[in-house]
């Protein structure tokens, strides 16, 4: 028997996602329902790690984004097996704060200043508290909160991003990059693969989604956690099926290769990961399943 969920059922079903109960927010406003917390704290050694829900939205027609290289029947079968409707996808936008005790480091900034400012406030921070802003890549939902009509959002912060990523976007006519990132260039430090933001926070290139897309490995007191950014944009339609093509991946074969490499490492070494678009609070583990992978949501393993 085949199962087809309506759009309403799909969105109601998203309430069964980890910690997503009661949510119906607007990403354009950076909004979210009062019943869903806007931040969650985790402990990685001496680092306090906080994920921030800076927005969410439902998007119609998920196969226009995910699984573009598989037929509709396969997409529908995989979705049904995972209790997901095929007429809408729920997107989460989850910047992360790493408080080292001496620095407060924000990874990515959401879609707009209001969304990131509100999410920071829920975690007890203001934009002025941020000492460093790390940009994993230059897509609009990661750089949107850098500035707005009132100017620069994080006036006390230094900025960090990958050299390869910055150079690639600086050669384009992308309006978001020109407006949000280029004006901050003089305040930026540029990293290569394997270099540190600071001790215990290391850049690991995972290109394909964008030319110099970076993930970041946190390590403190023998505990690790990978901030995987947009390596995989959905817990089933991307992470579980790493060879499925994603609309937003600029080099689709390279993105698939990066997913297989990094997800394989996470599964083999049992390292937890935070994904920017995973169901909030975005933290989970990766296991192998057949020729692909399986996302295992965090429950309590890194509670402080």
C-alpha cells in the first residue's frame, strides 16, 4: 500500500521531528512559535555550545530541491518509509554560538539581523557580546544577519571565513555578497583547510555546496563535535542519500563526494554533528545504513 500525505499532514508531521513540537514560524521574519525554544545548550569539553533557531519555513515541492536525479517513484517511496510527505519540506536555519570562556564565537548569521538578534537574546547574548563571526559559506541564509538598514550587526566582532570561498564569490556579481560581506573584508581573517579559528576549533573544507564550503571541528578535553554547516541539507533527502542531487549544491558531484567522506568519518568515529538545516536543535549522530547513512537525533549525550 502506498502512503501519500497531504501538505497539512506533512507540516503536522514535522511536529514529530526532534524538539520541533508546536512550530510554525516564518523565516522571512526570523520568527518561530512561542512553544518552541529558540536556543539549546550543549557541552563539548570546556566549550558551551548553543544552537539558535533563527528562522524556519515550509517549502512546497521538495523534489524540486532534493533528489533531483532520482525518479518521483523512488523519492515518494523513500519519503513514505521515513514518514515524510512529498509536497512540502520544513527548513530550519540554525546558527551556532561557541563560548570558549574567553571568546563568544558565532557560526553563521541566519537570514536577517532580526532573526539572529532575537535568537541570540533567547540564549542570553546580544550582538555586542559576539567576539568573532565565522562564515562557513556565502549563501544568503548564512550571511543575511551580518548587516541591515541599521548597519553592521556585530560591531565588536572580528570576522573569519575561508580564503577559497571569499575569493570565489568576490569574482561574481552576487548582490548579497557585495552588500553583506565585501564591506567587512578589511576586518576579516581568511583560513585555509586545516587552520584554526583558535585552539580547538579547526576549519575542514568540504567543498561542492559552494567552492570553499567549510565545516568546523570542535575539540575540548577529548570531546569532539563537527559543525557541518550545509554539507547535508536534510536528514533524509540529503544526509541519508548522499548521492541525491541538491539544487543548491553548486558542484553536485563534489558535494556528494564531500558528504560521503565527512559522513563516513562521523559514522566511523561516532562524532556528533550540528547541521545548519537539521531539525532543531540541529544536533545528532550519523550511522551507516546500507549504501547510505542514518541520522540519529541527539537526546541527552552532551547535556552540561
